[in-house]
C-alpha cells in the first residue's frame, strides 16, 4: 500500500485523479469504482508491488510533492492516496 500522508487540498486532489486516469495502465494498474478516504481518490491496484512503487514515485515527480509525504508498504500491492495526516 502507498499513501500520501499530507492533505494536498482539493485542487491537488483533482490533479492526482487526472494523472491516475491518464497513466495507471502504463504501470499495469487499475482503479476500483469505490474510493478510499475522505478525498474521493480511487483505490489503485497493481499486478506487482514494484509497479505500485514506480507509480507512486511518478506521482510524486509529476505533481512535484516531496517523497517524504509518500509511504510505501512492501507487503501489499494496493495503494491509496487518502491524504490523511
């Protein structure tokens, strides 16, 4: 599981959702219809943990937010960006 640990606000959340929709299939991922957390960001599932990790790094780079605000759990391949602090 990968989480963003800082609330990025409504505008940034919309940017995240747009980036997810545009690039998730490149990382062998898909979104579920349900959302996790309070910001309405869809749950993202990947075939491999490595793909989830690469996608999380790409989100961090493209959206220009620090990697210290991204947590990664190597056991699970689900990742959500709930913005919980």
